[in-house]
């Protein structure tokens, strides 16, 4: 209703201003008119008095002039009348009656200048109009020859006639008129305000209701009911607005509920549901774009790189560490670490259960308790560790450090949003892990768990250029079980399979993580030793040869057997300019070992390729 009050106040001020202007204008005009009317009458009366005195002079009854003036002064409007003799008349005829001398400066000015003077004298009791006119020798005024009686010249002032008129009635009449006008204006103002209040109130109520509804709607609240006493088309509009708001409330309520299934409640710190919906929809849009992008990434590592870039750019995180955790082995692998480095002790990587965030699967925020995570080495830094499960086998941990509590609070406010992106990435990462497993399965031998020949082909094609560029070396060993066919023929394929499995174990136990062991086919195996010296290569070959030779295989019926193997060795790039050539040369050396007695280790020599028997 504030608008209504403003409207009424504005109209009242405008009408009051108009009334004041009207009263002032009327007052001034009435005063000017009244005064001018009084002045005209005063001049007329003064002229009549002057002409009457002239008549007395002509008729010789000038000595009766006091009686004449006295009778004139008895008029209700005339306060007093007197005449003043000019200097020439006083010299010629004397000073006359005592009342005929100039009474004040006005009489003197009129006698001196020959110009009429009028003056209004006002006080609290009355208002007087003083008029003094000259009595001059002027044929335009009178046809008489004044010079025949007066010793004077034409244009001289013989005297003056002064009259005072009581014009208090005029002032009172003016004031009464003003009060009447004021009363009429006030009455008109009251009537106008009453009519405006009566007819404008419903519209003001409608306007106020519209304001309230729009204000609520701007904050996402469409529950407002519009009410109005206005009829006609306005009532139709009100009905339509109520129907529209009801539909919007129902629709918007569903939108908010549906959005809540994608984004956790409280993610957006705002009391404005429209702003909240806008923010959530924007977040969903960004998450959708992010998910569509990582779905086309070729590997899990590339997805992790996307997440790292997101944390740097969108969330402006400068100091954080990103881990992947193998839940089965309870081991962590560092994916990314900023310049500040990890805040965890090294032993946590080998035993991920030492990490409080991973063990509890709860966000660890250092401000919640003193020295909250016992395995953390953050010192003076604040830290927030966020665990996130991908599946039963894999999870990730994000560890964020801050220098101040305010910084940490800002980080904590972003956790929900970060989790939204991780949630979107979860199925993609899980898919990439599954694809890696499938690919790894396709590249591994199912019996021994070693890589197969297909992996060897991909590996060589991928690293060949790098090996040449970095001038790396590989020692290639080709291994074969002596008289393996006899094992299958004598004891059956089950026993043969056991031999193959044990070879796989021996190879795994006797090579480094940088080396590769591959089941090349049947009972043939290839081992690639990365940057190994000649002495180191021979040492590994002897360990494998000895370990396998010491194995005892139970073949049933209380019997057992032992087997030996032959090993051929070639070195890249010493023996060949490609690893494939070296594999061929190692096979040549193996052939030589087989044909020269078996159960031995033979290094490739160039002469072997030149021999007819080994080509």
C-alpha cells in the first residue's frame, strides 16, 4: 500500500500547490483591483472637492468652504479632508484658516511639484488611502481665468486637496474572499482524495499483489495467490496469472527435485532457487561436456590427466597430490604431484591402509582435529584429503594442501562440486580399467601370466624409435625346455602344463621390473633385459637355468622328474640393428645349444648365421 500513499500524497501536494497559487493570484489581483478602484474613487472625490471649491470661489462663498469640507468628510468612506494653500496664494490672500497650511511632506511635495501623490497606510486596525492632488492654473482643467484673481503664472500650483479614505472594508472583504476560496479548495481536495482512495484502492491492491507475486517469483517462489476486487478484464488477468503461477510452481518444483538427483542438496549456497537451478544446470552442462570428452580419451591415464587439468583450471588448485589406489594390493600409485610435493610418508604408498582417507572412505580435513591423520607429514600446512571409490578393485585419493585456514575453507566449499566431476568420470574410468584388463588379458598368456607374442609385437613397434633415440640396449634371451615333447608324450599334457607354469614363475622371480618375460610359443620363452651388461646378462641366464634345473616335478605313482633348458643370447644393437633381428639371432644361438648337447647357455656369434646348418 506504499504506492497508494505516495499517489494520494502526490495528488494532495499538487492540489494544495494549485490552491496556493490560485489564492495568491486571486489575492494579488483582488488587492490590486480594489486598491485601483479605491484610488480611482479617491481621485474622483478629490477632483469633485477641488471643483466644489472653485465653485465657491466663483460664487463668492469661499468663506463657507470649511462647512463644505466638513460635510464631505461625513461620508462613511472618507476619513478626513483638508486643503493646503500654495505659497503664491498665501502671499496674496494670507494664510487663510489654520487648517489650510501644509500638514506633512506629502502636501509640500504636491505643492512643489504640482503632481498628485497617493499612499496607502496600513496597520493592524485599519487601512487608509491618502490622495493629495494639486490645484493648478490649467485651462484644460477649468475654463476660468484664474489669473484674473491670482497673482501667478500658468502652470503654478495654487494649492492642494488631500483626502483620506478608510479602505479597511476592502481588506476585510479580500480576506473573506480568500478564506472562501481556500475553503472551496480544501473541500475540493477532500472530495478528490476520497474519490481517488475509493476508486484507486482496488487497483493499488492489485498492483501491490502483483509486486509481491513478482518479487516471490524472482526468487523461485510461485505459490503467491493474486487477489483483487477489480472487475472486468482485470479479473480475467488475475485468474490467468493464478493459473500460470500454479503451473509454474508445479513444473519448477519437479525441476528442482529432478536437479537434486544429479547435484547434492546444499551444493549451491543460495536461498534463491532460480539462481540455484541456473547454477546447477550450468554445472550439469559442464559435467556433461567433461564426460563426453573423457569418453573419447584412449586410456585411463589420459582421463586422470583431464581430472588434473580440471583441478588446476576450474578450481584453481595449486597444491595437490593425486593418487590411484589398488584396493586389492592396498598399494598407491602417484598420478600427479604439484611442486610442493606429497605430504604423506613413503611407506603409505606400499600400504594404502595407512592412509586415513582411504581406510575410512571419509573426507579428512585437518581443521577438524589436531594431528588428525597420523601418517601425514604436512607440518604447518592445512590439508584436505578426498577419497573416491571407482569400484571394488580401484579408487583414487585427492590430497589438497593450503597455507591458511581461509584457503582451506575455500577448498572445502569446492569438495561437493569436485565429487560431481569424479562421479561423472567414475563409469568412464571403470570402463577404461576394464578395457585395460581385457587388453592386458589379450596380451598375456593365460597359463603363466607372462606377456604373449602379440604383446611383444606391440612393444617392439612402440619402443623401437625411443630405444634408438635414447641409445638403449636390450639383451635378448630365447629359452626352450629340452626334450619337452617327451614330457607330454610320456606323462601327458597336464604334467607338461605344470612345467610351463613353473618356467613362468622362475622367470618372474629372476628378472627386474624393467625387464620383460614373454611366452613366445609352446615351450619357448623370450626374455628382454633392459640396459643389461654382458656380465649381468650372463648372470641372469645362469640363475634362470639353475633355478629351473633344480625343480622337481611329481609325475604320479610316486615318481618325479627334473628337466633342463637351453638358452640362446643375442644383444641389441651389438648383434642386430633391430630387436626382431636379435630375437632371430637368439633363436639361432638356441638352435646351436640344442644341436651341441642341450642344457647350456650359448651367446650368438656372427659365424652362426653364416653356417649352412643354422641358417
